[in-house]
C-alpha cells in the first residue's frame, strides 16, 4: 500500500514568543515493511532545522527560532510504501540491546491489578507469541480507546483503573503486562491509514512491540485489535511514549498558546500514488 500522510501542527500565541525550540520525532525510517518514498518537514518561520539520531535510533529534528514569533506552523508531508508482514519488524536499525526494553518507566509502572490481569489472561497460552495475542485481545476487551484530542498520557496504572485510555496508554498497559511476563516491550509512535476495517485509523497513532526469541520484534495494536499491517507506518520507538512523542518543545514568552493539530493518513490515489 502507498500511504499519503499530511500532518500540520499550528501554534498561535497571544504574546509573541522570544525563542522557540521544537524536538521533532516525525521522520520514519526504512525497514522491510516500509519504504519512505518522500518526506518533508517544513516550518512556517525562519529558523535552524538540524537532524540527529537519539539513543533508540529515531531520526530527530531540532528546530530553533528567534522571535518575536506570534504563530508557528510545522507541516509534514510524506509518501510511504508499506508491506503487510503481520506485525513482524525486520531490517530496521536497532541501536540498543532488546533487554533495555525490559526497564520499567513512570508511564509503564505495574501494580497488583495489572500483574494479576496479565497472569490471568495469559494462563492458558502455550507459547510466548500466543500469550501476547491473548494479552492484546484482553486489553482491547477490557479498555475503551478514546480520542487523543486535548488529552495526555496518564500511565498504565491510571489508565487500566479507568478502563478507558488514549492509544498510547493502551500501549502502556500492554507493555507493563508484557514486561511483568518477562518480555522486552517498547512503545511505537506512527500513523495508521484510514480503513473501513480499523476503528482507529486516518491519523497519528501509537502501539506496542514485544521482542520474542523466535521472531524478533512484533507489533501489537491493542486499540485496533491486531498486529500492525500495511495500514501502519512506524515513526519512532522508545521505553514509553515520552521517548517516542512526535513533538516536544519549549519557548520563552509566548503566553496564551493555542495549539491545533490536523493529521491525515490515507491510501494514495491518482497522481500521488506514483510520486
């Protein structure tokens, strides 16, 4: 599948900002399941855009601009060709040993409720892979995925107790349970293309990956109830969503910030499909 992605982040400030720094994890890498055909990040104001890599191997752009700045827009346009590998991730850049992803973080802390849940729902599974499929299904049945607009991560414990969460916190719940069961687990930020078969598509998304000895890294999308297919575009990974968040930033001044985000991820058609 060829997926056209359009992602616009707009800031307006009641008081102009004197300086702005944006850390952008918004650029995907090639692997066996996806090929980046074109990708562009374009800020609306003059500044310095510098590309580096972080400890997880994510492509990171740092954008610096001096004010006064009353508004800032960041536009991302890209075309990705994807292949359905049933969630298996092969041919990607791995910067750290998989055991690093056994570490607990503030967003993936476990409590007795999570540990008991993980043990209960995987008790009848014969293999680590079947355990993870059982866990994905159970998280999806137990929790309701809600729209991320205006919400931020609360972490696995709070999300599990509430029985509803944004996609990244459903991933955190899955990861906390998987780590309790002894599996390395990490969070993925990316996009999911619009599909009639997926309840949560056409936009930014998050899911989990688990490392299994016989397969390597495999993705599990609890919100959509499946292992990632050719509708999914991987962008960044981390110990939790904070490591893989698309945008983080700081500013001097700029009081009265108003943020708007528009994201579209759709199968490319017509002239776009051949670009």
